[in-house]
């Protein structure tokens, strides 16, 4: 049986903890097929932000919500200790559209990354070797798509090695990140992007 910090935790137990994680109420989530051949054992979930109540097409919302969506994968490989720093590795993705005036903020990518770190730390998630990218995209539409106008999007991809014996908190942190990227208020009072901009405008005025 695999051991993390001396505590025996097998993949089945870890997977059940992710299934039982308390994700944000604003999310619709579902278990999805994990990418093949990435690890001997893996489990994956998708989640999407919903507005105005649960959608009857919950599966579609989880996989591709217009307000923001993401995925998280837990992998287990007993032979990957040297590569991962442990026998487990988490990979997550989260993206959401931004208001254009927020998208041009040069610090949005830094803020998005800090939210992931804060969400993990605030839940007591134990981890090592955190890495990833936060990407801001600005788009302009032309021709037949000109009516769409300009748009902006934020996307974050990250991976880390969970340590300790609590796995559900990692999924909960990911769900918090997804909601923040979508402009929803932080469950524990940390500003969302929109709230941060509003507060800055008020202080400046």
C-alpha cells in the first residue's frame, strides 16, 4: 500500500475523498473519464459555473459552462516518487470569461495564481512541487463575427503533489478557484476579480 508521510493511503480511499468533497454550490460537477495512459490509476472531475439555479442540462454545464469551467485529475503511480515527489499528483484546469476592462489589467494573471495558492492554504491542503501557468487572452472579432466585439478570458493550469492523508480539500480549493475566476465572491471574504476592481475604484474615487 502506498504511503504518504508515513500514512497508508491507497488510491481507492483518495478517490472517495474527492467524490465526497464539498464543492461550491454555484458549481455543477460530474465525474468524467480520466485521460488514458497518464498514470496506472487516475480519477477526473469536471465542473461548470451555473447562474440562476441548477440547469436541466447539468452535464453540459459541467463540461462547458459559458460562465466558467474546469477539470481536476488525481493520478497515482507508485513508481513516480522521484518525478512527482510522491505517489500522487494532481492536475487542474480552470477558465472563465472576463469583462474586457478587467482583462486588460496587467496583474490579473498574478491575482489568479495567488487565488489558487490561497485556496489551498486556507483549507489546510498539504502539497509540494506546485507549478503551473496563468494565461490572459484578449480577442477581437472580424468579418462575420464582428458583432461579437472584443472579449477577454483567463485560464489557469496547475499541478502539485498532495501530501498528508486529506484529498478532498484539494478539490474544494480547485472549486473555489473556479468560482473566483468566474467573478463570484470568495466564500471566505477574499475579493473576486470584479470585487477587487470595484474596491480599487471606490478607494481611488
